[in-house]
C-alpha cells in the first residue's frame, strides 16, 4: 500500500532555480552580503522592547533585573547554539520549522511554522502602531492610522524589491541601534565615575546597585517576575538562521552569528541595563514615567533626551517591522515549499522574492492594525495574548528538534557538525526544563492580559493548529491510499 511519500530533508527539496552557493531547497537568491547578515545578527537581539519595556522590569525587580536579563540571556544563548548546530548543517529558509518537520514529524513542522508566522504578523501590527504614534507626535497633520499605513507600505515595497534591499535597510536600521546603545554605554559609564564633561551627575560609581534597599529590594522572587517581563524582548535572535539561507556562504554565516551571540547579549542588554540602574536609583519615578533610557540620559544632563530616544525607538520599530515582514514571509515561503501552505507561497519572482508570501503576511498585518484601532481591548488583545507564549513554544521545539537532529546528522553527514551544542544532551534537557519552568511560572501571573492569559490562549491556538496538522496528514494518507487502491 502506498502512502504519502516522506518529506526529504530541508536541503533536499527539489529546487526551482537555486542561485549559486544557495541551499538547494529554494528559489531564493543569495542577495545578502556578509555585512548585512552581521548587522542582522546584532540587531536581531535589540528590539524596541529593550528601550520601552525595561522600565517596568527595573521597577519590579530593582537592580536584580540584571539577574533576570542574565538568566534569559543564558537561555537564548543555549537555544541559539542548538539552532546554530542544525542550521550550520542544513541552512534553509524554514530554519527550525524545517528541522522540526524532519526530526519530530510533519505535524511539528507545520504547527511551529504557522505559529511563528502568526507571532510575527501580530508583531507587525504592534510595531506599526508604535511607530505611527511617534510619527504622529512629530507631524500631527497626518493621523496616526495614516502613519501606520505609510510605514507598512514603504517596508512592504522594500521587501518586494529584493532581499538585498531588505538587507540594506536592516543594515542601517540595526546600525543606528548599535551605535546608539554603544554611545549610551560610553557616555553613561563616564557619568557614573564623574568623568563626563559638563555633567553634574554625582560620581556614584555602582553604589545605586545596593544603596536603596539592597540588590534585591523586592526579594529573590522578583527575579522571576523580571524574567517574565524581559523574556519576550529577546525574540528575534533566530532571524539570522532564516536569513543565512540567502547568503553566498550560509554555513559560515550561521557559524559566525551563533558564536557571537554571547557578547551581543552581554554588551547590548546587560551592559546598557547596568548603566541605567547604576545612574539612577531603581525606584526613581522617572524610570516608569519617562522610560529607563530617557530617565538615565536626562539625569546626566543630555538635552532633548526624550526626543533623541524617540528617534532611536522609531528606528528600532522600523527595524523590527522590516525584519518581522521578512521573517514571516520566509516562514510562509518554506511552508509553501513543503506543501503546508498554498503553493503560491513557495514561488519566487525572477529576483528571488517570495512575493505571494510577503503580500499574504502584510495583508494579515494590515488587518491586525485595523483591529488595534477598532477593537484594541477585545479582538486585538486576544491576538496579543494568543501569541504571547509562542516565543517559548518555538524555543521548546528547537530544543526537542536538536535532540533528534544531532543523531540524524551524526549518522548521515557527521562532517557537517561544524557547530556543536555544549554538553549534549545534558544542557539541552536543562534548557527544556528551564523553559518549562518559565511557562509554568507564567501561569501564576493572574493579572488581566498577564502570563496566565498568554499561556492559556497561546496553548489553545497551538492545540488548534496541531489538530489541523494531524487531520491534514491523515487526509493526505487516505488520499494517497485511495489513489493506489484498485476499484
């Protein structure tokens, strides 16, 4: 009896017209340069959430928020190491979805691929609205919804032109973020020790870390509260493994990016937050009222700190929008190539652009933006909550996929193990335990729209997608059986 033929490995799906040096699973072209991917790798871990969301974490955990960021940073480093191991061995536009497809089954690849797409198209709406709010404040003659529309249209056009245009925009967007944080760390560091010319900030050193109720003024449990507040600002680190498939040397690009994730998180997250909690006492009202970075800049006498930070946040928002649209479209493209989405999603233009996948992603993004303006507290809040825990689901799937893929790679092509997960399989299982613990702890957050709502609704959505995946797979087998069974 003949059933649906097994899906080949990610690198074995028949190509349309692959470019030289590009993995043979797609019609995508190697349009990203090394400098593009380097900046995508750096910028991928710097989201707008770092600038606008860190204040709540500091207010909740005090200086101990540094431990929260360090814990999540370690988690991301471990997950990226696992993903890097698989991506270096088999670079593909579907990344972890394609690996789950092979390692765990068709249902897993289908489920996590669509959940990840859903996550990013909701992010498109969130970031478009945030960017529009800033732009409307500068130029109120254009309504906020008009700015959201303009931003979405411009970045859609950018992604439709070619992958190199996406890379170029992201290079400059991410570059501004990197320079801004670097300058913030240098200027703040000088002010901490009283070395900044023209600043009247007292040379407090690191005394603010312990002088106002201790390092953990709200107790050790606040560290876990801080973890819940900061974990989702790290989402996006995995984008580099999707983008690597459109470079001339995907294996080398993935290896370099995953090896550098440790210092990127240490410098940009831990470094900048250390400056904030050293410059200011953790319970300074300005941290919540103005935002942690604005408050820190204002404390050392930087003029127009709020407008400077608004410009940086806008850049981060545009960067996130740009990458979100790219990421969603590439995941939709991969799903289309694996027959888990409409076939049109898996086709590219002569420039190697998956036009249908991009347009489908942006249309959903536009709809979500409309929901944000029309029903922000009902429909849009449901979208936010139902995608809230997907980041953690993605990381869990990466962990379980790596456990299986390591054995497959060792058996079939051990020479491709150029990136190896440390202390395999023990650290992989420890990471699974940590992610599971975070999900469980989220269930104790009973505030409206809090962790419990996010875990419950995200789980319900995930279960729904799994059911669709299983039904599709069984129907496919039934169809294949009927096609070969004599009448």
